[in-house]
């Protein structure tokens, strides 16, 4: 194995793994839909949510999307959604508190 191949494996493969582990717009929408349904709240339009989340994923950098999508999919109720949304506005290099 030459040196360039080694660098590609060491630098690129972990990034591909992390990218594959990020949540899809569909999974980001499925969780709030289920939470709202369980709470008896008006149902969220899933197709509009997926389209909006796809646009959000394209507009934001990977770190912001990963923080936001993880936050949303880990919610126990909709009360924390405002905190998750704030993660989209946070600079990617700042720590999450």
C-alpha cells in the first residue's frame, strides 16, 4: 500500500462512516410526528416536514445538521424542539452545552 492510499483510508473512511450515521430528513420528521400523535396534538404534515428538513440539511453544514438531527430524534416530548432548532444557528465550532 502506498502512502497516498494510506492517507485516503485514514482521513476519508472515518468521514464516510460519520456521514452515513447522520439522521435522514425522514427520520428527523418521523420522531416529532410520533410525539405529536402520542400527545394528541394536530398531526404534522410529514411530506412538508421532509421537504423542509432536506432543504435544511443542504443549507447547513454537516456538524450543524448532525447536532440538530440527533437532538430531534432523541426528544422525549416536543418541549425541547426550540433547543434543537437553536443548534442550527450555532456556529459549528462552538461546543454544545
